[in-house]
C-alpha cells in the first residue's frame, strides 16, 4: 500500500503554533480529499479535508503536544507529532 506524507509548517504564535501543510504521496504528488485529524491526549481537537492541491490549515493554534493523523483511501495512515 502506498505511503502518505504530510509536509508540515508550524508558524509561531503567542502560546503555540498554527499547523498547516501539504499532504503528498510517496512520489510527491498532492493528495486531494485526504482527512487530516489533529489529536492531543487521545482527543480529536479538529478534523478537516485537504483541498484539491493537497493543502490543509487548522484554524486555531496548537498550545500543547499534539499528533497529526492523515488518512486517504488506498494509502497507509500517516502520523506526525506537532
């Protein structure tokens, strides 16, 4: 099964950072419609889908350790700590 990758960009904010990025496949092509979930302490903080260009951006800042989980049909689950 192909691997899914999430390129993250963390922008500094007062007490945390904004999480945004691009979800790409193993060949570097964007993955549109991937589900990107932000979790902390086993709880979902926010969930959204990537745009047609594979981009995502969460609307709020992250002020504690969190995990990004990315899923898309036909791909392995991608995980990254933020």
